[in-house]
């Protein structure tokens, strides 16, 4: 994912969150345990990623609605 945002603080937080997400997904795949286990770990990583983006957007005065929607799509109800 390429992250480019005029708010440099928010952009840096997004880059860090993406790195964390990629590491968590790679670890889930490496750990194995069957497709359901891997899928659950990837979903957990995605939820953490979108929460980090949402929190950064709010803290930096940026739009956050798309992150709430992504969280709803992942079954968290937006939280």
C-alpha cells in the first residue's frame, strides 16, 4: 500500500500501521494452523490496522468515516 497524505504526522502513523499489519499477516501465514486460523489472525490484524488509522485521523483532525466503515465491514460495528 502506498500512503501519501498532506498531513505528515498522519501519513507517518499510517505507514507504521501498514508495516505492523504486514508483519502480523506474514506471521499468521508462517504460523499456519489451517485456513480458518490464518483467516482469523489476518482479520485481527486488519482490525488493528483500521483502528490505528481511525485513531490517527481523529488525533490529527482528518476525515475518519472510511475507517469506521472498514471496521463495520470487518464485523466490529465500527468500534
